[in-house]
C-alpha cells in the first residue's frame, strides 16, 4: 500500500512537511526550504558512540582525579585540581558563579557522558533500555549547558595571562581534559537521536500488538 | 506545505509529527512518543524573548561597570572591569588575550542581543525577506551564546591558581555575577525564540494571492 511506504516528517526549524520513503536507511536529508539537516542516518553510529562514550567516561575520571595545573611564583606554589576553582568560589560565597561553573563543567558533562554510555552500551548489545525516552529527553535539553569547550579556551587564556608572572606546570588532568573536549565534540557530531526514537516507536508498536 | 497548515506540529524534543486537535481544549497536547508538550508554535515566544532580551540589556550595564576580578596583594586591592582588563592586555602587548576577551565578553553578547532584536522585529513585521539568511542568523545566535562564558571561566581559573594564602589572592567581583546572568539569560532568550515564526508569512502571502485571484 502507498501509505505504508511513506512517512511524514516535519522540519524543526521552518515547519516544512516532507514525505519520505519509510524504508529510507542511509544518507543525509536536508530540508528543501531552509537547508537544515533533518536526517543524518550515518552507518555505524551506535558503535562509534559506544566507543566514544567509553573514552569520554575514562577521560572524565582522569580529569577529575589527577592534578590540573600548578603555578609557581618565587618560592610559592599553588596546586589546582579541576574543581579547585569551584571550592574557592563557594568558600568566598560566590554562589551563582560557583554553581554555574560546577554545572557547566562537571555535572552536565558527567550526566551527558553517563547517559550516552548507559544508552549506547545496551543498544550496542541489542537491548533498548526502558529509560531510553528519559535519557534522550535529558540529552536534548542539556546540550547547550555543557561548556567544556568554552572552559578549554578559558584555560588557555588564563595560562597565557599567568605565564608572565611565574611558571605553570600542567598536570595529567589537563591533558586528559583536552582530549576529552575533542572526544565530546566528536560525540556531538556523530550523535543522532532519530534512530533511537525509532527504536522507541518499534517497542511501542510491539507492546500495542501484544 | 507547512505542518501548521494541516494542524500538525513536530515535537520540540523528539521531532515526532503530531496532529493537534482543531478546537483548543483545556491543557496542553502531549507528544505520544516522549510525553513533552507539543505546540504549533512556542507559546508567547515573542513576548518571552523580548522580556529576556531587555533583561539582559539591563544586566549588561552592571556587568560592565562593576569589577570582574579583584586582585588582593599586600600592597592593596586592584579591581578590573571587562574593559579595563582588555585595555590592560592591549597596553602590555598581549593582543591575543585582549582580542579573545574582547570578542567573548563584548562582541558576542552585543551581537546576540542585536540579532535577537532584529529577528523579533522582522518576525513581528511579518517580513517576507531573507528568510533563509535569518534562519542562519538564528542558528548563529544559538551557537555563539555559550562562548561568552570564557571570561567567567578565566576568573574562576585565576582564583584557583593565584591563591597564596594571604599574600596574593584573586577574588571574583560582582561584575562577574552580572555577566554570568547576561550569558544565561541571553541563552534562554535564544531558546525561547521560535524560528518557525520566520516562515509564518506564507499564510498571509497565500491569502493575498487568493484574494487577488478571486
């Protein structure tokens, strides 16, 4: 039947309605009116995401465990971990800034990595976990608030600022952090929630039949 | 064909196409797939976005007047605002830092506020011009928003590193809090704006051509 072979999608930027073949499996689809990428349908997305989220989780732990930067000025040395600034900000009662730095550089990235791992792990092994809808919703809403890439630029600016005053010694955490920023950027490029929503649909249909 | 013309809308979160009831009943329509509210257009998008844009313009004043960072040494306290920080780096020849901070703390927030105001006015006037370009400008405001946080992070990292118990310490100034609020409020403003409004002139155009043909 004709209607079985087609499905309707709608551009989320300009509201254009499109009919596409339901069997469409691969390749990018751009909105003909405004040019937004509507479907990515990249092969191997699940495998790549699983690998990247394992890498990101390990790098996240390294970043938060090892020393980040040390600063040495004539006889005085201060050591900083990744979260030292947050501790001092709370100590000075700069609550808003402290909470903002904590959320955007630690909590939100941690939640995103954790959800990615707990989604793509089971899906890679053929199981659609029951919390898929919840995880996809949180991933969708939290994206703008993960700011590790911006923090990396902040680290570079601070280093250039301080290098004139004394010696800066980078710790293992800094290297792990830099790699993590690139891994998370790669995750954002590869991540495509649409096939996962389709798995949710599939499960819904199966439940409806049963 | 737009989805709204058929009474359909895509869910903001999962992009499922949902048919909305013709008569507006009580309560919101929930997406059958993910359970989030589905609207033809984000409700009161223009009003909320304007309110947040105006709020961030007001917050941007104390963010610039009050100090971002206070350096306490045995010789006294030195406070720097955004501008005085940029000028200091220009004078000491650190052009790279000066330009990064200038772009992140001044160009980005001001550009965002101008772009959002322009988009709002053009949507309110139902301008049929440059729709694709305006859509790109909207995507740009969404992308650049978070990069203003650089200056807040620099303050935070300086606080962590320049911490020599009583000798020299750096503290965050009140300007940093206001600046942070500017960043957060402009980000929410960009999220409140509904880019579909840019394309909503077509109903009118169609009515006009229908009227001409009749």
